[in-house]
C-alpha cells in the first residue's frame, strides 16, 4: 500500500515537471533580456485608438509620425493580440546608437503567420538559414521596398518560412511569412524595423507608429499587449 502511494507520488512529480518544462520557451541566448510568456491571459479586449499625439521624439531626436495617419499596421491579423518584447530605444540591440533602435520585437510562437505592415515590392528574401540560430545573424528574412526610399525588414523566420519571393508585389496585410527564431534570436519573435535610403547594414532606421494598435500608445511600449484593431 505504502509502495503504491510512493509510486503514484513519483509519477505525479514526473508528469508535472515534464509539463512545466514543455511550456517554457526554448531559449539558449541569455544575452537577450526580454523573455516571452505565451501563457499570459489576454488583457486587451477592446479597441482604444484615441492617440494623444504630441510629436514625440525618439532617442536620436527623430519625430514619430502621427498614428492617425500612419501608413503602418501591426503585422498580425485583425482581432488578435500581440505582446511586444523589446521596442523603440529600449535595450540590447534596440538601444540608442544601434541601427535597430527603432525596431519592434513581436513575441509569437514559432509558425505564427505575419503579414505586410505596409505594401510594396519584395526586394530581398533569405530563406535557407537554420531555423534555430547559427548561420547568418539575421537568420531568414524578407525586405519590402515601400517605394518612397523606405524599406520594411522582417527577421527570424524558420528555414523556408518566407511565403513571398523577390520581385513579388505585396499589399498591406498580405502574408509574408512565419515567426521563428533563426539568426540572433534567443526566442521566437518577429523583429520588424523600417529603414530609409537603402537596407545595407548599418542601415538608417526611422521611427514609425501603427494606426491600429490598441491601447493607443504613440510609441509602442516594451513587454505590453496590443490588440490589432480595424482601421
Ligand atoms: Zn529585435
């Protein structure tokens, strides 16, 4: 009787430890300070798009455009919620002085589809890098030329995780690829940045706003949930 009780206890501990481990993000890069938490309950269930725009400036003095007339939307489907990791001028590679200071990290599980934040012509696709880091530092990525000397750059898809080809014309909201953790990504996320006058490293980033992100923050905060609203 006592033995079977102990056996059940051990089994329970084993099952619990296994299931806890399985929900932890796969992470082998502790230099990235922000870790995702996909088990968070959603706290954003309504759309507030009353932006309080006061010409907010970024860490190098460039001004964020008014979200009300922004050409950019969050790169995920309407009605869904996305949690940010690092955002504008925060830390690590997104800090002041870095070419990626105006980038946004959107934390999503591997395989989540992402869509064009703004339309344009696909000018570069890298699709053959390892899915789980190593290889080229951006991993697998796609660049969209917006036609006004600005470019949208989307990083870290799994190998063969890009859905478009060089030369394709994409409309805003068209499928571009899947979220992953290739290249310099310690955990699965989409790294999105807009740059100007070319996309060669070190590129010249520009601050952007999203016209459909709720709550209505002009500058998206780090580690914050945003609902993708209709606008
Ligand atoms: Zn990033």
